[in-house]
C-alpha cells in the first residue's frame, strides 16, 4: 500500500469526529472515526482533536487502524 500521512483530527459538518488522511500526490480524504476507527476516535476525543499532541505509540496505533480500514473498506482510488 502506498504511504500516507495523517493530517489531523476534526469534525465534519454533521459533528462527527473524523481523521483526515492524504496519500502522496493525492487529494486528502476523511474517515469518520465513530464505529470505523474506535481507537482513533478515543484518542481524538481525549486530545480535543489535537493530533499533534499524540505520543509516537498513539500515532502508530492510529496509522495501523487507518491502514487496516483503507485495506478493508477503502475505495479503489484510496487503495492504490
């Protein structure tokens, strides 16, 4: 799978917690964390949506969870 970077946590227009992700040379996309990424959801709420305050092990946990989500449920474009 192509490398990606996690840009930040946030809220969508409906108030759902999201994680914003971007693959190299592609547009960013977001994934709702509630039910989809439970660990990321917990970290996002604990850190008041401040991704930059996560410690390295927490970042790795979120990266693994996002990667597994993309592999299993991502669109063909996200999987490339």
